[in-house]
């Protein structure tokens, strides 16, 4: 695919820049290369742990992947939450998008844990 080739070239030119890696991973995901896309996003987060788009993109991939083998609600929630935290909750779209697509039980479990933390103990 030409987009993937273009992003590969951009990565060769600027290997430390996270944006071309994120866009390549998205192109890989869109072309059905889910394992490479998710691995690429994990590499991106290792390279740039505070990259909001990387955390959001990984959360999205782990949530909407057509191949159930790659879905992971708990990891998706963790990365969406991290994206929100990194943006100081100004970029809340990652969490909103995730809640709409996450299985109810995983979302409720995370919500319960969050509330326990704010209330000072278990309910």
C-alpha cells in the first residue's frame, strides 16, 4: 500500500518522530494488518510514552478490531484513560469513544474501581 510505504519513508527520515509511526500503524490497521498495527502502536508508546495520539490509537485498535483475537477491553480502557490524563482531560474523545464500544462489564468494573478511589474505599 502506498500510504504504508510513504510512512515507512518518513520513519527512515525521522526515526525518533512518533507521528509517522502512529499514522503507519493506522494505515496498517485499515489494511487489515492488525497484529503489525498494534505492535507498531506499542512500539510508538515505548518511544514516546506521553504521546496522546499513540495511547488513543492503541485504545481504539484494541476496542474496534474486527478480529476478536486482538480485542482487549481492559488494556483499551487503560490506554484511553492515559490519553485523557496526558491531555489533562482536555482530549476526552478517547474515553467517550471507548465507552461507546467497550463491553458493559469491563466499563462497569473500571467505573467501580474509579469511584472506590474517589470515595476512599470499597463500596
